[in-house]
């Protein structure tokens, strides 16, 4: 299920279009339950700002952090016109994707997660958009689907990011007890399974089918949303088998 840089660029634009469709006609002043500090408008502005920030990093070949306040257009459109917000979101996604396509996957640029290539940003912005689209869909009660390869890669990427973050936080927030393990099993996509094993020095993960301390089973998109804390763990389509407290602890300590 490998996704290349060009596909990420296309998917970034597509996910943004799906987000815009979800927001169309919605009350943008309502609170987002899975991001309770934000309204729908603030969620949309966050996504559009992220696109412009990433595009600026790549287009300027930045080798150090770019202050978000220095990104042109990053504050969002003036006023409360939904049409202006929609156009601003579309423009930001297109400009970010254009910068990424022009750069190519291997351009060396700054990132916050150790991987200093443009392909980090094409992948990150794709999944940033897809997961926040889940927030919007949950807020308005809209259906939420993802291509299987994108959903599986979103789980891979999140585990990669947790690995990076935990390399700095092992003593602060242990993810569990050594010897504990978690198995994620998508019941509708062959091979979409993950084994997470907690050890003395953090954790490791791999794609695998194996017995674990706790298993999370269900359709891939629902497992993904539970893992990203966009659906509750008692979602009817998802089974939690084994020691549920181990999974609850993992979710609580990987919220960043």
C-alpha cells in the first residue's frame, strides 16, 4: 500500500475538497466535539493555515522553522463569509500541492519530526487534512470514508510520529508496561494489521497478525478513527478484545 509523493499531492487536494464539501451549508460556529477548543470555522482555518505554512517551508527551501505569522494569507479570510472561507481553503491546498510537486519528494527542507524532505510534508498534509475532515464529519453527522491505502498509511504515519515524539518523552509518559502489546486488525482490508509492542525503551511496531494484550478490530476507517481518538472506543462497529485499559492508556498518552 505504498503511496508516492505525487499521489500525496493529489490526495491533499482531494481531501481538502471533501472537507469543503462537509463544511458546505454547515453552521461554522458550532463546537467540534473531538477538538473542543475549536469551532468548525476555527478547524477549517487551522487546516488552511497548515497548508500555507507547509507550502511556504517547501517553496522557500527553509532549513529552519518558519514562523506561522510570517506566512502570507495564513490568518484566513476576513469576515464570516462561508464562500470566502471555502475559496481560501481551496487556494491553500492547491498552492501547497503545487509547491510540493515543483519541489519533488527529495528536496531537503526543515521539518519538526526529523525527516527533512519535501515528501514528509506531502504525507503530513495529506493526513492532517484527512483526520481533520473526520472531525468535521463527526460534527455535522456526515459520512466519512477514505481509500484503503490512505487510511492504512495514516495509521503508519501516526505510529511513525509517535515513535519520534516518544524518543524525547520516554521518561515523561510511558505508553504502557514492558511486555504489553496492541493489535490493530482491519476486518475489511486484507493485510491491514499492526502489532505494537511495548518494551523497556519505548515501543516498536510492524505490520503483523499476532496475539496481543489487547486487540482492536473493525472496519479500517473506524479502527483508524478510534486510534486517532475521532470515535469513542465503544463504537459499535469496533471490538476491543482483551485488556481494554491497555488501549485506553495508549490513547491517553499519545495525545499530542
